[in-house]
């Protein structure tokens, strides 16, 4: 008698650090959060280009609600250095665990994907790679260089980790001259211990400030989520902190819970409240503000970059 052994590997747990947590309560989404299901010919073409070039996107890995809209315009935000993050933020849908070694072909593959998609503006982000001596900064540089070589007219926006305890890492990326340097604050200081325990609020703030000190002409950008229990005054203080670091562009969006194991949504912020945040942020001196329930760091990034440049020209005239 022959005994057949099932050699299929068990499915990898996406968030092993959250697997044993009790399910958190979920709030019913209000009508202003609803989005159309993704689909259509261009959407599929975008997916095919991404797959054929071995590209990872934050659109997919992060569970972005705007993926249908963006892929249908052949827009995508690239996530480099693999699919596995070394941190375990309570809000994030990106898989956590021990990452694979860096793919030396990734910078070329990213540049090819950008060329095939015909992107005029590209957002390049990454997982946290605390396992690397430079946090992956040189890999960012390599992707920027390959993109510049293959797509010289494409403007580049980087959305980097904080490179915590990686001396000189941010400076490497700034020296590569991206057009926009984005680093998200994510939430207000009082939430850091529970929402992003691997990060440090004032370290992130200082990183953004240092970018501007090194290159005053480089656009800087940061974003936060609301609906995590923060108070209005905390959000306003965060705005002041970012302005003290001379940040140009602020994005504010509604936090949406990826699973019942993630941090719960404490409340849904109304479109009217987002509009009020936008008005206040402009009054504090930001060149550009995007604040709405479905605002995400990379959403409409190309159009926003054009607005950002125009706002600087207007300010300086």
C-alpha cells in the first residue's frame, strides 16, 4: 500500500504577531467611504504589467481602497525591498516577519514597469527593513538612478521609512535628488505606543526637518490617519509640528481597519470635518493639503505634484 503525503506547505500567516489577539469590534462604514469594485480592461492591463515585471505595489499589499481608480488610470505606487516588513504596526496590512534578501534586479524591473505604464510621476515606497545596515537607503538610491536613466522625464516621489538608528541613511536618499521626499507621521504622538510602536514621533519629525536643511528646494510631504481616537487639538498640534519642520504638503485620510486583528476604527470623520482640517492646515502655511476620507499618501500624487510646484511659484512671486 502506498501512503500519499500531502506536501503542500501551510499558508503563511500574514500577521503572525496579531494572530492570537482577540477580534476587535468593527464599525459600519458610512456612505461616504464606499468605493466601486475594481475591474475593467485598463485595470487588468496594469495588473499584468506589474506581475510581468515582478513588481510589488503598496496599492495591493496595503489594501488601498483607491486601487480600482488608480489601476484603471495605469497609476501604481511601487513598494520595494520585498513584501515582508520587519515592523508590526497595528494599522498596517503589509505582511510582517523575516524578509528575504534584496533582489538586485528590482531597480531595473521597477524602471521597466514605470516605462511600460507611461508614468509621468511615480511614488516609490518600501517596507521597513530594520535588518539592513542602512535600512535599505542604497536600494532606494539604486531605484531612483535606474528610473532616471530609463525614464528621464518622470518625476520621482519617495515615501521612505524612518531609517531609525541607521546613521546617514536618509542623507543617501536625499543626495539622489528625488523630486518629493515623503515620510508619514501616521498618527498623533499619544497613539505611537499602540499604533506604531517601532517608530518614534520626534525622530520622524526630525527626519523631515533634516531633509529640508540638507536640500531647501526639495519638496517634503507627510501624512496622517484620523479615526484612531485622536483629539482635534492633537491633530492641530501635529500640523504645527510639521510646519516647524517646514513640511510643504500634508495629507489626512480616514483610517480603515484591514482586519479584525488590527487596531479598531474609533470613529469615522465626516467630510465636513476633513474640510475644516484642510482649511486650518492651509492657514498654517502648508503649500498643499489633501484631506478627505479616502485621501492616501500616493492618491493623485502626479496631479498633486503639479499643484505643489504651482503653489511654490505663486508663493515666491
